[in-house]
């Protein structure tokens, strides 16, 4: 017996309603739809296997109901002496007072004696035998040995059908075993019980031997299916006191588990959980009624299917109730705190509930239906799990970006360190969260992985970091470029206002030195950015090209028409209007104006070819750039051809500048001439 102690003590509180009897089969031979509810009223539905069933068999008016009421405290109808009226036909059931026992009393006519239809008797006897652990066979002492009078003929039929229908072994390989407890009534005592017992045993054996058995059960013995036990009671009226005390003695055999002759031995139990009894009995009755071939294993499997489905549905609906409120937040993108713990709790509660109630049923069916239940539970949990992962993924990326931005707020940060730290924290957050979100425990965990989601998160963090690094690199190159421009501005201006043959050498040295500093500034920063070699190559090429363009812009400034012509004019004036000592000349008619003019003009004109092309005297200083460096950091740029950038003035331009300068120079010449004339005129 599986003893549910809590329940057992609980149900031993007697109350009028909880011992109400129920007519399980009425005189129309219909099975009551109320039995399951009644078992609940009796507080037996949670008893599991901790209950027993007893039924009674015997001729009409042999004191069966009287005996049951005495033994179990029930209130079955007893025939009224004064009116001798027949009680309602049918099978009644009642819970034994103070005990987990369902007692069945069979009411009926004695068909044989009254010449009525024996159908009901046969069916109710068969039903009692098939469904109870102990069958009390009640008979008068004087019926012993009387085959007809003791209903032995009926017993034979019942045995026969019972063997055919229920003779096969159960799923766990046992025979259905039943105790036949013979109670001999109005025992006078002249024939000792032992002798009566011998007669009854021999009669039973005779009946067994005469049964027509199914071929596969030919060898089965009476003892394979039945145990027999015997008891005698004195006359209820003539030996009233002894009757009562003997009944109380007999009652102990139904109550005291420690007694050796305790009747409810585990071997007799039908192994139907209490909450399945109603369905099971109804099934047996239906089969008995329709005389369909039936064996108990099949019946038990049917019962198991029905009950396991019911139990599963209850567990599932509770589970769904719990899961429902979390669905919306997850769907709306929220990371639900402690969702995994909740899911594990719903799931295990549902399975515990199912296991508690369903594990008592047919093992195969129980396992199959459990697997079904697990499937349904997991298919409900799966979208929650995946939703939670998705939401965490999003939240982690937000966190990652935020940490990166915060880290790069200052001036001297190490990009690689910031990315590494942010990545580590986010991975930890995700991993911990994902592990928490797994809705199962134990071995099942292997079916709930988040590797793909983790990989995806890592990839997305990498691409965010890459993009960020590119943006940062771009900014950095821009800053370096700006600094470069500042740095070359003054020296280049200076070199270009002092036209000397090695003017370009000086410009290029300045350029090279400044660019060198810019490049190393880049490399220092780039190291902390974890830039790839390819990225460095591109960035440096860009930097060089932009530096060159900056230089070129500076040169353009200095060689723009007006400023270049001004430069020539100044150069010319310095030579024509001032003497070697830098003193302004005052022309006198004796001066060689023409000679001085020509000399100054020709020297000045030499500057035009000097400025026309960036050409250092020292050839090794010549700077070259690959003609088309890819500039990934610039959005768009015109075609760039390095060699053409070396030319400052084209030939046409040079000619144009020459002629414009000549005009300027001529003006100086004329002015000089006029000044001599005027001095002579004075
Ligand atoms: P049932 O039809 O087998 O259920 O018998 P009942 O319990 O209704 O009793 C039928 C009649 O027999 C009633 O009048 C009882 O008082 C009487 N009766 C009950 N027990 C005994 C008994 O042990 N001996 C005798 N002689 N009569 C009994
Ligand atoms: Mg009765």
C-alpha cells in the first residue's frame, strides 16, 4: 500500500455527508455518473493506492447488508422484518467509517428461487468479483454443501466468465488475485468451522475443475487466482451478544494491518489509483454489460489513457495560467528578470503534479503521456526562452555601445582596452542571463543551447567596434592633418619668399620632417585602436596624400598671380632701385640705367622657371607619392595624379607671367628715366 499519511489522517474525520452511500448501478443497469464526485466527497480521491474495495455475494436475505453495516459502519438498507419488502435492486457503495474502504452491497432478487431473469445477478456478481479485493461470500450454515441453495451454480458461471474475461496477467505480470472470504451465518456450532471449511474448499475445487477454461488457461489452478478464508458467526437473534462480539472480532481483520489474517493484502489490490476508480469501474461494468471480450490489462490501459490525459490537462492549464502574464513583456522586448527561474518552477510544478497523480497508472501510458506533456510544456517555453535571448541580445548591444561611448569621452583613451572591457562585460551579462533563462534543469539542459545567439552577439559587437574604430581613425587622421597644415604653414611661407636655388630643397625637407612627425603620431594612436596593417597602410597613404595636397595648397597661395607678381616686383625692385648696400638709387644721367635694368630684369625672370616646378637641387629630396593611393577615409575626391602636382606653372602660364612682369619692369624703367630727366631739368 502506498500510504499518504497526511491524507489518511485527514479523511478520518467523520461527517454525515462524507459517508453518504451511492447507488453505483441502478435497477436499469445504468452506472452512475456521480461516482467520481462521490469518491471526492468521501475524501478518497487523493488516497492514491491507499484504499481498498470489498464486496459481498450471497443469496437474498442472508443478512449481507446487516453484516456490512456492522463491519464497516455503513448504512446500507436492511430488510424490514415487519414488512418483508424488497429493497431497491442495484449495487450500492459506501465508504467505511474511519477506514479507506469502499464497500459494495448488492441488492437483488434471488432469480432462481423467484424464477426471474438471472442476468442482473450474474452481472453484478461478475462486476463485484472483478472490481474488489475481497469478496465476502455470505451463506447460512445449512447452505453449506447444498450446491443450489448456496448459489454455487451462479458462482461457477461467474468464475467461468471471470476467467475468460479477466484471467490474463496484468501489465506488471501479476495475476489478478482476489480473496474469497466465506462468512457462515447462523453457525450453531455442532459442526466445527474446520469441517465446514473442508466442505466448502472441496466444493470450490469441484467448481473450478468443472469450469470450461479458455485453451491458454487450461492449466490454471484455483489458487492462481483466489485465496480462501473462512469465518463463522452465530445467530443474530438467538445469540445476540456473541454475534455482536464475533462481528467485532471479524472487523479487526479489515482494520488491523498488523494481523496475520488482515484481509486487504497488497496482492489483492487492483493497483488503480483512487481518483481512477470511478472510470475504471464504469469501464468494467460497460464491458460486463455488453459482454464484450475484455481483459483487465486493456481496461487498465484505457483507464490510464483517460486519466493521464485528464491529469495532464489539469497540470497544463495551471502551467498556462502561470506562463500567460510573462508572454506580453517578453514579446514587447523586455528582459524579464528571473524568467528562467519562473519557467523552471512552472515546468517542474506541472511535471510534479502530473507525476504525483499519473505515475500510479499503467507505466507505458504514463510515460508516453508524460513525454507528450513535456513536449507541450517545452513548446510553450521555447518562444519565451528565445524571446528572452533576443531581448538580452538587444540590451547587450545597447550597453556595449554606451560603454564604448563613455570610454571614448576623454582625450587619452586606449581604444583597444575600452572595446575589450566593454565586450567582456557584455558577454558576461549575456552569458549569465542566457544561462538563467534556460527553462529546464538536469540532463535536459543540453537541448536548450544559445551558442548561435552568443556567436551572433559577438559578431555584432565586433562590427560595431570596427565601425567605431573606423570613425575614430578618420577623426584622428583629420586632427593630424589639421596639425600638419599648421606646422608647415610658416616655414613654407618663409622658404617661398626667399627664392634661392635650393628653395625647393628647404621646402621639401620641411615637408618631409613634418610628415614624419604626423606619421608617427598616427602610428602611436593606431596602436591603441588595434588597427589592422591594411587599415594602417590606407590611413598612412591618405595622410601622405592629404599632406601633399596641403603643401600644394600652401604653394598655390604663394604663387597665386598677384602675390607671385608682387614677389617678382619686390625682387626686381631690390635689385634695380637699390644698390648693393641696400641704399635707394637716385639716378643721374651718367648712370647706366639700361645695364642695371637689364641685369635686374633678367635675374628676376630666372625666378619664373625656379617656381615653375617643384624640383630640388638635391635629387634625393624629390618626393613621390603613388599616383593613385586609395583614400578610404575620404568620401569623394577628384582624380589625383601626383606628377602633375609637381608643376606649379605651365609653360603658357610662365609666358603670361613673364610678359606681365615685363610690363611692370618697363614701368620702373620709364619711371627711372623720367627721374633723371626731371633732375636734369631742375
Ligand atoms: P440481505 O438481503 O442479505 O442484505 O439481508 P438483510 O441484512 O437485509 O437482512 C435480512 C433479514 O435477516 C433481516 O430481517 C435481518 O434482521 C435478518 N438477519 C440479519 N442478520 C441475521 C443473522 O445473522 N441471522 C438471522 N437469522 N437473521 C438475520
Ligand atoms: Mg441487502
